C-alpha cells in the first residue's frame, strides 16, 4: 500500500497511544504523511520515530488532560501552526486501560461518568477544536473509531452479543455513533466528510483490515459517503 498518496498531507490523531492510533500513525508515516499526535499520556513509539526518519516526514506530540477544553484547543492550535494545516482527523482513543478496570456488575455513577468523560466527551472536544479549521479551508476528512458494542448490544439481527463490553461501554459507543451521525450531517455541505470504523472484540488481530478501512475513508475512494460506519466484526 506504500505510495505517495499522502505525501504532504497532515493528519491529527487523538488517541495516538492506543493500539489503533499507533498502527494508523505508523501506516501514514510510511506513506509520507505528517502527524499531529495527541493523547492523555505522553507519547513514545520507537517504530514511528524510525519511520519519520526514513520517510522524511514530521510529527508533533502533545499531551492533554481529559475533558479539558482549553488543553485540547491549545494542542490543536500548536499542531495546526506547526504543520500548516490539518487535512485529516482520526479519533482513535479506545479505552483499553479503562475497559480492563470495569466490572460488568459495576453500575456506579462514578464509573459511568469516568467512561463518558474519557471517551465521548474527549471525542467531542477534539472535534470542536479541529472542525472549524477544516471548514475554514473548505476541506477535511474525519474518522471516528468506535466499537461494535454500541449497536443495541446485538449483531445484525442475529440476536447475538457483538462483544463482552459493559453496559457503560455499550451506551458510550451508541453515543459516539449518534454524535458522529449528527456532526456529519451538519458539516458535509461545508466540504468535510465524517465516517467511522467500528472495532470488533478481536480488533488487535485485525490491524490490516483497520488500515484498509482507514485508507478507504482518507484516500477519497469513499468521497461520497457520509456518516457511514465500517463494522469489522
């Protein structure tokens, strides 16, 4: 898949430390894209650093505090200034660490609030900071990385659970799908496309398909799609 199709393009990845964020970052850097990397934790990836050196691309790293609007705005402003523009936004923050701490029997408000703030709220904040920049230049492509657990907790009519996510995760996943659909409807007339990728329970064994789905939405092959979600069961 390596070519020059992303040369000179700039991509901001929120969730750069996640499994999916690292995979997409390495893929785009190998295809000559410049990167703005944001996460709630400090960023380290030796493989990506080597890619940047070999393919002569650039990257800028920023750490933000969860649910801190001013931190997100400052990080996006600095990335936009460094790269010159932001062509793509990938919201790939997946709660790998948080999910392992969730007891499916835990129905506390505290757990609910934590998951919502770290996942749904932060997706909204990074979108709020980036999308106006895309609208201003009349172009951009956005990918929401979500999970398959949010589709009413069932598969495509088979009545089977798609994953072993908690009630908190299922609700947040549904919220992200609704948010993505609403945002896409509002901004696609202004030249910004918004689509998604829903991860199945074994997504860590499925990086190749995740990267192909990413390429579909970013490359322009899916240019006429709006608020569509590729579900990788």
